[in-house]
């Protein structure tokens, strides 16, 4: 697609590119973007080669968000994520794929992805998540967050068992004391995002504004030295932060915490319905 004419700085549009080989899915995203007044679609590519050419062009328009499919017919979307972050460090690549395995998720995080969505999400919901991403959020499908948490919990359980066998002297989970570097509010926000809740859901649970939650999230990212929600969940579990927060002696409020079944970034957990991006 041809580049759109530059917009006045005061408009502050979100410049977006799409890398998607499925024609139906790409068309749905392009159509939804065309209706978003605050966004500008710079280009849409159907292959790795086409996207790489656009990303490396000398006169390429700097991108705010790049929506990337991982499974392209002529290459991996991971390479394009690396290329994007290398050329524009402030750009925010976000994966939109059918791959829900933890290996794909962690490889995308390592490449520099700041969001990870599954293709069961309707196109208009993807637009909402792009806005969330651009506002310093890190959208991640609840199904993916659950996989990360289950993987981390399994690893933590194995570590705890080995530790108990080696020594009968009780001690806190690895690095749990380090979580004291986070304020009580930051630790509560960390627990909520670790459960896959959106910014708005966390704000309602804590009785604050979404802007305040985003401020806490930025502080958590800075303290944990991460760049995305998925990375924060991963690092928090590695260091035992979430184990400390979920200590059995610390009851969780049933009134203020959203139900796990209600946690969502807007992602449908089943097959895509009418108006979806067309893939499950």
C-alpha cells in the first residue's frame, strides 16, 4: 500500500503496519483500521519478504505499532520483530497469531514483542488493543497468560520440592524479599496483571483510574527491568514475586478482585465468531 500523507503533529495519529499472509484476516484488520480516526495504516504486507523490504526501505515512515503474524510462508515473523525494534527502538511490535504454545510466546518476547494476541480476537478488538499498546500497555491474550502462569507455577513447585528435600529449614521463595522493592500498590497491580486482567479491570479492582494503573505498570516494568506484561509475569515468577503475593497466609479479597473467569483483554477464548479475524 502507498504511504499516507504526513499528518499534522497535533493529530498524533498512531502509525501502523500489518504483516499477515491470510487474505481474509488481513482484509478484516485493514477495514477496521480504516474506521479508526486516530490511526494511520502505513502499509500491509502478505509475506516476510515484502514486510522486510518495507521495514528496511531508506525512506520508510517510522512506525508506532507493527502487527506481526509469526507463521509466514517465506519466513518467521520473529525476524521482522527484531528488525522493527532495531530500526525504531520506540516502536511496539505486537504478535497476532494462531500459535499459543509457550515456546512461541517466549521467543516473541525475546525478539522484542510488546504484546501477544491470538487470532480468535475480532478485528475491532484488535484495534482496541493497539490503543492499549500505544498507551504503554502490553496486551496479552488471557489464554497465553494462563499458559505462562501454569508453566511458572510448575517450575516453582519443582524448585520448592527440591529445596524441601535438601533442607528442613524453612525459608521464603527465591528472591521473595526482593519484592519489597515494590510498593504495596505496585505488588497488587503486579498480581492482577499476572492473572491476565486488563488495565480497566485492575483499575476497577483497586478503585483507581486506568491512568494510575498504567503509572504503576510503568514503575513495575522499570523495577523489574522488563518491557512488556508477559516479561513482567515471567520475571516475577522467576524471582518468586507472585509466590510471595499469593502466600497462603495472605487472604485475597473476593469483593475487589475480578473473577478469573472474567479476566480478559477482550479476547474470546473459543473459536472466532462472526466479525472475527477469520482464524482460530
